[in-house]
C-alpha cells in the first residue's frame, strides 16, 4: 500500500460510516490506506484490536453506486454486520 493520501469520495465515506456504526468509531479515516491503483482500503477492527474484515471502500462504493449492492442493509451483510 502506498502512503499517498487523498480525500475519500462521498461513496467511500458512506461505506466508512456504515463500518463505524457497526464496528466502532475507532475505525477512523486515518486508518484508510491507498493501494497503488488509488483504491481506499482498510482493515476493519473490533475494539479489542482484532481485525475482522478488510474492506475495499472504493470497490464497495462503486458496487453500491452501480446497484449490485442495492441497499445499506446489503452493504452491512457484505461487511459481515448483523442487519
């Protein structure tokens, strides 16, 4: 992962918000990494520090925008959250 930083898109921010609501506010924007392809990814962690899922915020936001993830509830399922 590169150390390049950029502002998250609205879609990426929406995915991050769902992550924070489900897994905790400690999953902050400063924990987001950027791939060489400029994709925003993060290792989502529980409060105890255990990593539960790696989320590609860019891909999830694109899938939400395209309708292949049709709702916030479906996004939660994709992120292994209870609906």
